[in-house]
C-alpha cells in the first residue's frame, strides 16, 4: 500500500463509491477505493430501472463496467475491508485488512445490508436469481404486476411495503414474521381498505416449490410468485461512529446538501446516507460528493496543475 497521503480514500466500491472515484480521478486527484466486494448491486439478477439500459443490466456487469471506467482514468481499487477510521491532523488514517492508508479526505460509500428471512443460503441465491425473492419494490415492483405477492413484515414498515406493492397487484398478503401481527388500529384499517390479506406468523423457512416460493404460517402453507422481506436493514456506518458523525437512530449518516457529514473532511454517499436506496440516487450522490471533495480540498490548498506540453 502507498505511504503517500491520498487525496481521497473511498470506502465502498458500489455504484456510489465507483462514481465518486471516476469523478475524483478525472479531477486529477489521487483516489483509492477500498472495497469489501459485497455490493447490494451484485445481488441484482437484472435491473430494469437503470436509465440507459432499456433491456436491463445485471448488477455484477454494471459494477464491472463502473470499476473499469474509474480505473481507466487512474483510480486504484483495493479489495480489502476498512477496519478503522481515525483523525490524523487535517486528514484521516484508514486501517484496512491489507494495511493502513493516510488520506486528506474520506468518502464513506459502504451501503446497507438487508435483513434476510429464514432461508438456506443456496436457496436464497437461487430465489433471487429467479425473482422468487425480491428486496426492492421501487426497483422491481413492475415485474410482479398482477401476480400473487407475499410481504414478510408487520407494523408500520410492513404495512407501507404491502401498500406500495398493492399499486402493482391486487393479490398481496402481509405475513407477520414472529407471531400475531403488531398493527395499530389505523394501520389495520388502511390494510383492510386496500384489500391486503393478513397472515399471522410465525413464518417458517422459505421453500422453493417449482416456479413458486412457499412458507408455513399460522394460517397454513402459503405460496407466491414472489416474496418481499420487509425486515429492515443494517446500515454500514460503524466506521463513522468513532468520529461521532451525526446519524439517524438506525445509523443512516446525516449529510448536508453537498454530501458533507458533520465531521470535517468526511463525506458520505449512497445507501449509507438517509434517502432513497437506489442506484440512480447513489450515482447522483457519488457525483455530488466528489465535486464537493474537490472544491473543499482546493479551499485548503489551491489545486493548480503544473504546466505540461499540450497533448498532440
Ligand atoms: C436484490 C436487490 C435488487 C435491487 N435492484 C435494484 C434495481 O433494480 N435498481 C436500483 O436502482 N437499485 C436496486 N437495488 C438497490 C441497489 O443495489 C443499491 O441502492 C445500490 O447498490 C447502493 O449503492 P451503494 O454504492 O450505496 O452501496 P452498495 O452497492 O451496497 O456498495 C457498498 C460497498 O461498500 C463495501 N463496504 C462496506 N463496508 C466496507 C468496509 N468496511 N470496507 C470496505 N468496503 C466496505 C461493500 O463491500 C460494497 O461493495 C437492489 C438491491 C437488492 C438487494
């Protein structure tokens, strides 16, 4: 690993981090991406709402293209896990599983991790690939239009997800994960009015049955064309906690309109920030963060390019 101070260390090589790396390197800044290699985008069998890909694009293909685009201009991508982040003068020291880096600025683009329902790992991968299990109704609700859909969840979060999906299909069942549903009277009224079926839990392990996905509930075995877990996410913002960056109660980083966290020199973009968990949003925030980083670094010391011969 380099001993030199890097202009920006980007932690996370998903759509947000890779977009920022592309912009930063095209600003003639030295950028290193530290990536643990488990972007949520890698789980997408085929996304159909990424602008510019009318036939859809597989998540791993998109990530490969974005990485190629950033490295083409000089971004360095290191497959490693960032394990610590601390102040070092005006900048930061980033500890990783392959060594320590020092940086003038850091962008956290570490994303989130969806809580999974009870399902074997192999079945989970197979169900995702076949669209039997889905995590993002904004992304792929269109694909389940007029099919039989189950949502595992309860409370206000489960209700909101079920109501959102009701915009795509008339056949939605909200399944409580742990026992009887925990719904306020108002939530129950909204669910009844929308014609959403309720099934009490505990919900059993998900099973793949031909072209269907099934599970046992208190009401017996139910099967669906697709199931959406609405079990919440773990926000990967731990590295910012040690620096006391401001975050929401569930750990989403709070940023200003230019992706600055409450810690000088620390920026955040993508799912780890409170906002819409979407590729287009992550890409937009990555571009905004990179431009802010460039301009903030220029305030600290003007970024003036040395004279060079004009390219032929
Ligand atoms: C099944 C599924 C389908 C989806 N479909 C769509 C879709 O069709 N359209 C759409 O717009 N969105 C979709 N999404 C959402 C989309 O994947 C995310 O919004 C997007 O990937 C967020 O990008 P990001 O860069 O913020 O985070 P991520 O893509 O999750 O990338 C975060 C990266 O940070 C790395 N990281 C985390 N912590 C560390 C650490 N300590 N050290 C080093 N690296 C670290 C991880 O390894 C990961 O590579 C889908 C999500 C899922 C799960």
